[in-house]
C-alpha cells in the first residue's frame, strides 16, 4: 500500500556515483511499484552545470545500466519527474537560488512544503549544507515536514562526529535526521530480528551459557575500484566496521525490544553499544589486526596492490583489512568473545554471522573433539542468503563415528518474490518518515567511542604492524592469533552457504 505524502526529493551530489548506481535506480523501482506519492519531484543538485533535460538523459542511461528494463516508456515517464539545479556549496547566495528553485517546483507540481534533502556528497559537506539550508529557512516545518538524510561516515572519529552532531542539532531536530547505514536496509539483516525473536527455539540458547563465541565476516573480492581517493582517508575500520559491522553486532546481541517502534529497537541496539568492554590502548595490538592488500595474481590475472590503486598514496598506511576481538559486558554476553573481520580483495564476497555453540558437557563419542566441530548456526546475509545449522550425526557403520551434517535453508527456495535493494527499502522509509532502520546519534557516537583507542593506535603507534596480504587471500595470517583457542580458526566461507574450507568455489 502506498502511504507516502506528496514531496520534493532533493539529492545533493546528483552527478556522483551513488546517485547513479543506487539512489535513482532505487527511486525508479519505487515508481514502477507505484510506491511514489502521487505528486513527486526529484531535484538533482551538484556543482556541475546541467539543464533539466541533460540530467534526465544521464539518469535514464543510469537506470538502463543498473536495472533490467523491458520498456523504455516507463523510464521516460519517470524522468519527467526530475529536475536539476547547480550549486556552489560554499556560497550562501546559491542556497537562495535553490530555495527559489524549490518554491518554483512546488508551484508547477502543486506539492506542499514536504521536502527531503539527501546528502550524497563528500562527508566534508555534511555540516555546511544543512547549515546553509537552515539559513534560508529550508529546515522550517511550518509549510510541511523537512527531513535530512545523511550518508556515512558520520564524522571521521569521535571528536569530529560530536562536532557534526552539534552543528546539525543547532538548526535541525533529531527527528528530522536520518543517518543511512545501507546494511540496515538489507532484508537479510532485518531477518536477524525475525530469526531471533519469532522462533522460540533460539532464544533459550542465545546467551553465554550455550554460545562459545560469535564470528562476523564481511568480505569483498573487489579492491577499492575508483574510490581510492575517498578510501585512503577512511580505511576498513571507518568504512565498514564503525557502521555496518557494528550494526550487525547490535542486531545479533540485542535484547528483545518491547515493540517494533523505532525507538524500542534503537534503544536496545544502543544498550549493546554502551556495553562494549572499553579497549585499552596497550591491548590494541593483541585484539585488532590490520592489513593492506598487495599485488598478486588471481585466476591468472595480475591485480594491483592497494598502494598502486588510483587516488591512493604510494606510501599509504590505510588498512584494507581489519579484524577485531572484543567483549560485550552484560548479563547475556559476559565472557563470550566476538570476532569480526572485513576486508577488500579477499577471496570472495560474503557477509555472515556465525554462532558457535559450546561443546556438550560430556562428549561421549570421541576424545579431544575440537570445538570447530561443535554446532554452528550460520546466518548468511549475502550472497546465497539463508541459514545453515551444523549438527553432529552418526556416520553409518560400526562404532559411533560422528560427523557434522548441514541443515540449510535458502531464501531463494522460500519465496519467488524479488528482494528489494537496501536503498529501495531505506529511501521508501525516508519518504514515509519511518526511522526504524536508521542509526541514531547516540549509537554512532558510542561506536566511535568504542573504536577510538584502535583509531589512535593505528594512527600514532608505529609499533603496531600493518600486515601485507596478497590480494585474493583471507588477509593476514596474524588474524588467526586473535582466536583464543589454539585449535580453532575463522570459518572460510564460500560462495555457497553450505560449503566452507580453503579450497571451495569462490
Ligand atoms: C559501503 C562501503 O558502505 O559498503 C564500501 O563504503 C563497500 O567500501 C560497501 O564496498 C559494501 O556494501 P555491500 O552491500 O556490497 O556489502
């Protein structure tokens, strides 16, 4: 059911990659499903000069590149809703022109004051643009609501995030702010909530009494592609851990919320973040491993090392791999280690949560059974989305030989329905004003606070090594040392949920 109100959707950074690859194709999908409000205008804003028609033509080819289109006429219908204006982000007069453009648009389209401002710009503009919008009254809600959508990263560290928060809250209310973390828009990330809280069988086991440790991986086989300039100022910790991975930790570890109200869910995630055991500076080298990919040959093709990528300094010490071990000091998780890792140019693209259960108290069937063989519940976020449970089964024949068997469920067998993209879901939510799947300020600040000792050590302490790893491998071998028990190791996930091991199909 479409229950969005008429609105103008303003995208800052309209000539950028995100607009082309994700935002406009997502809004087009909503249009095709008849989920846009009856009166809707999309206003692209960026530095480059384009006419409305030039912008429409660009967006038409972006939609055709990133979506499967059978019928051009739908796209032609959609792009009629698009308009464009150029801006000098630093010049106050430019915002007056923008205001006039929006007023003019409202007149011709008969739309009220409801307006969304999506900041898909370099993060350095996240403070400036909202301040300038407020200076011309575009934050005022007397003629309709105004919402500000902010891409990640929200700040660069705790200090800059606090500064940005103060700058924004001077002119905008917290309810007007939507901080995008596209992982929260993924169906399978939301399914973590459903798996945990709609099944009575998991909850009794979901705690320190039965869980040995939790492992979360988000690996990518691609390198930094064309984003070297941005990535070199960010690194894996800021790009993936501070936001996406910690949100997944939050959903895995949170207490059951009292309802599905945004505030109820976000409060529980916040409590998890507040319970992270603070990391001591002197422990950083033992609980956090960083790495950077080196040139290598993958399937017979030579790929560049990180330092040879466009936009990256040849002396860069930015990490393209990060692995961490940490604890959540609360009643449920006391003493359970959490291991998380992420990296570029790893063997395959996988995001998954692995719950490793404890051994049975008395193991009848073999001596020295490794906990690598204990029950595991793998929640696969992407690709081959689904759930895998590993359970011990008797192999046929004499004696009691036990082997792990897989019970797996694949999302693709469950429904033929198309899974909407994360951006499609989140943009629709911004149009409806539903903040459930958006990070709130306190969460973001807690996440920065937790990571600050690592950020500082990696920046200042030359004794903390940056390990090189050949592109196409599972990162620095030293990451294995994070895992407490000697006989245990990270899972090596494969493209297919049910397989693992160093030599599987990637
Ligand atoms: C983005 C990061 O937020 O997430 C990228 O900036 C990363 O570096 C991407 O590639 C991964 O997203 P996904 O949805 O492909 O797992």
